């Protein structure tokens, strides 16, 4: 059965680390990864948002 996991971080390196940790800690087969990034301005501060959606299936135990 296909499942999804959403990651949302303020820095691209944090997103990489979150995804890599998820992959390493779970026995999964990745079907696809979708990436999105956005930037907004609040007062004089730029706010970044890096989001990834991972579609995956659990590996079947043999």
C-alpha cells in the first residue's frame, strides 16, 4: 500500500537531513519525491519554506 510523508523545513540542508534520516530509519521503497520551495517577506525578513512529499511503500519482509 502506498503511503506519503510530508517534510517542511526553513533551510534546504535541514530538509535533506530530515529526508535522509527518514529513509535510513525505515525499510521503505521510494516511489517518488516532489519538492517545492517558496519565499515570503514579513516586515523586512525573508522567510523560506522548503517542502517535500515522499510517496513510498514499506518493503515487504521476506
